[in-house]
C-alpha cells in the first residue's frame, strides 16, 4: 500500500471487480428496460396496459449509479489504453471499436424499436418496416444538440447514446496528457492524492459538484436521467483515479460511508421525484432539492460500489492457459467480459421486439415480466453467440478484438 508521501502511478493490473461491474450493469439493462414496459411514468417504446409505480422507484435506484459507474470505469480503462498506445493509436482504436458498431447499429438495429413504437401506439398503423425506414432516416443537423448532431422526427440514437458519449469523451480527453504541462499536472495530482489519503471525506467532496449540476443545470430523461455533460465528469474522474494508486486506496476506505450516504440521499430524493410533474427540469424548490440529493447520491454510490468490491491482489489467471485450464466461473467471466459491448448494442431492440409480443398477453405483470426478461436475455446471448462472436468480420463490426 502506498504511503501518504508516495506518488505512485496507477497500476495497470487487470481489476476483475471492474469487469464484473460492467457485466452486471449491461446484463442488468435487460432487466431494467424490461421493467420500463410496466412503468406508470415514462415513454418507453412499448407499454403494457397494466402498469405499476413500483417500477419507477426500483428503476430510479439503478439509474442513480449504474450508467455513471460505467463511464467512470470507461475513463479508467481509457487512461491505461492511452498511456499504453499513445494518442494517435488510441484515437484510431476508439474510432474503430466504438465508431464502427455505432454506425452499424444505428443503421441496422435502431429503426426497429421506433417502428414498433409507432405500431404499438396506433394499432391501425399498418405501415411496413421497409416503408418506415425512409422516415427514420429523414434527418437534419442540429449543432446545439452536440454531440447528438443528427436529429429527425423518427431518427434516434436510442440506447446508443452511451456509445456516442463514450466516443466523444475519449476523443476530447485524448490530447490532455500531451497538452497539459507534465510537472505542474503531476504535482497537482500528487497533492490531490495525498490530501485524499490523509483526510477522510475528501473523496466525497465532488458530490457537491454533481448536486449543483443536477439542481441548476437540470437532468435529461433520454440519457438515463443524468445531464449528458455530467457523464463527462464521471469519465474524467475515472481518468484521474487511474493515474494514482492512492486514490484507489482512498476509495476502498471511504466506500462504507459512501454507501450509507448514497442510499440515504437517494431515499431523501425519492419523494420529490415521485410527486413533481417534471422532476428533471422543474424549478420548484422541491424539484431542485430532489435533483441535488440525487446528484450527491450518484457520486457517493459510484465511490461505494467499486470501493466495496475492490480486493487488491485478487485477479483472474492470465497467460497461456487454455480454456480447459480455467474453472467454469473463470470461463463465464472471460466470455461475458469480452461480450459487454456487443450485448449492450444488441439488447434493447430485442427487448422491445419481445415486449411487443408479451404485452398482448392476458397475464399478471409478474408473469409477463419474468417471461420478457427470460426471452430477451436468452435471445440476446444467442444473437451474440451465433451472429457476432464466431467470425472475424462480425467481431470487428461489433467492436470486439478479432
């Protein structure tokens, strides 16, 4: 463990708990988006005739930490990748591994949920999928929506907003190591890491920043509740945490307190979100305070989850082992770790397509939800295995290493 006077660079060891969190969040999105079919509030593509407000509260607790944590972990990985490859190779790698699947999914997958939304909202709409496609691609450019420049009445990035923002943030931060003066930046990071390790609670101070952004800048329902530029700060925080191992130590130490604070702050925020007409942008005192509590809760939970799971020295076997040398748990871990991006890209169109069928059943919500999750999860994994994983071309198109 680093002492307070040391300034070690961030370790590049593989951290299995971060891979596990990424897998948990992406697989969890199937459960989350399936639940939105039964939510009283919101505007999901397909909505069941019978809904429940329970979904709003449960989904809200996932929203407050899941996607922010994905951005923080992505920032941490980007720092190591940039350090290893250099700016030019890093940018090229990101354009290929994020840009190619983004383009493919936008053209091939994203029209389907919008078409099903139209048919679900208007049962008399008999327009075929092929007839709908020209409407989906009737687009224009809106600069003030950056980085979502392409807009249209039916066009959308859908769940791929995460990939759009991740690619944008990677390209924005790639030049920083070259442009920032090395020694002043190193000294500033050294002082920050030392203060964080010496003084309890310093790592939780950014909660105030996120509280202010949510309260006064507002939130965006289309991007999992958070304002799009809030995610840049989570991504940059991952960049920073990767640069000095003392920050990782401080995160482990602060995790129990951060977890308690995060849960309490979220509970305190919940009444304002459930009673306001538009809690994301409304300027009433109740809505503003609720957003502030939500933002603070988000940072606390983003500190808590990886901090609680972090076990230094615990790593998966690496090297020349064959699949037969690994335990079943290690094989599943390796399989899903490689599948995270393709599963993310594939899951939502599949959930919407299955939901379009399931909502026509005359069954209790619990039965329909379990069936929707089971079928969507199975079809997503089958689609990945049969349509993505097995050839070099499809692996490349979905951002996997070939």
